[in-house]
C-alpha cells in the first residue's frame, strides 16, 4: 500500500499484490475456521461448529469459487475435474457430517474442500508464469511485473505447505515470482516442474503416513491422510493427462479411490 501511494511500486503491481495477498489471507482464515469447527464437533459444540462453517461457506462463495471458476475456464476443467464442483461437493459432504456430528467424516471431507481451493491457487500462480512466457515470446512486455505480482500473491497462500513436499522447490518458486527478479526471465516450464515436484512430494508423504497410521490402528487419521494424499494427486491432473494420456490418468485416479477404500477398510 505504501509503495503504491509513494510511487515506489507501479500502481497496478501494488494493486495485484494487495488483492492476491488478501486472497492468501482468506485462505489461511478458511483453514483456521475448518480446524476450529472440527474441534467444536468433537466437543459437542454444534452451534459453534455451524457458525464457523457458515463463515467457510461465505468465503467459498465470495472468494474461492470466483478464483476457481477462472482457472476452470483457463484449463478447460469440467465435471469431476472442475474445482468449483469439487469445492461445492466437499462443502456438501462436510455439511452432512456436521449435521450428523461426525467429526471423523468432517475431517476427511475437509480435504476435498481445502485441496480443491489449494489447486485453484496453484493453477492461478502457474498460469501467470505461462502468460509471462507467452508475452515475452510475443514481445508484449508491458504487463510482466503485474502478472509476476499476481503469481507471487497466489503462491503465498500455499508456499508453507509446498515446502513440506519439497522445500527447495518452494523457495525457488518464491524467488522466481519475487518482484526482485526480472519477470522476463520467468520460464513457465520450470515453474510448472517446481510446482509438480513439491505437490508430488506432498502426495507421497501423505500416502506413506496413511499406510503407517493403518498399521498402528489409527484409522481415523489414516483416512484423512489418504484423502489428503489423493487430493494432491488430483491436483496434478492437467499434467498427468498431458504426459500419460486419458487412459493412464484414469487408471491412476481409479487406483486412488481403491487406495482410500483399502485404508478405510483397514486393509494395510
């Protein structure tokens, strides 16, 4: 804000940083509310849980779904691949669990809601690297810093989480999108590769933890982590289809479903 007012930052660069960091802030608010609602269900505080979940739904409607709609359109995602559909599906399943005071299911389906929002932020940031690379190729360099600021802002929402999958990749992404870096040097393929590496690391980590949790008898934890791992796999759907084709990618997603069912049935 200060940079935009003083002229140190170009006004549209400042505007995008403010806008996208506000979106990042609301993503963290959503995560906090989800955790608190789950605790309220376990503590038999149904009204408190419902009040917090109503805030989550309000944020989804006004902040997350409009962002997801833009990326659905850009990456031509529909049906089971639609982030909007998956956010709404997650919210509906959570609401059913909330009505039944089922904390375990609420925690599982939270992953559908949360990771579908996460996917929209990842694809939003990734798309700005693609737009920058295309603009440089075409010689349109006027708005590179604006697009860089947008990519940077969306990354901030998920950077800490990505570091859990691959810290070096997350840090490199942060450096690439930093306004201190020349935006004309941003390589879309490299950005996509770094995101893929970190997200794949997240999926692998949760799948390993889910298997260990089943072996130790903590099925509730295992189900949450299996679903979380599956949602990180689903996050890479665009890349998986591009590299492996429709048939192999469907095989992967079918296997993910069988994996979750095996975890839920305690079949280590």
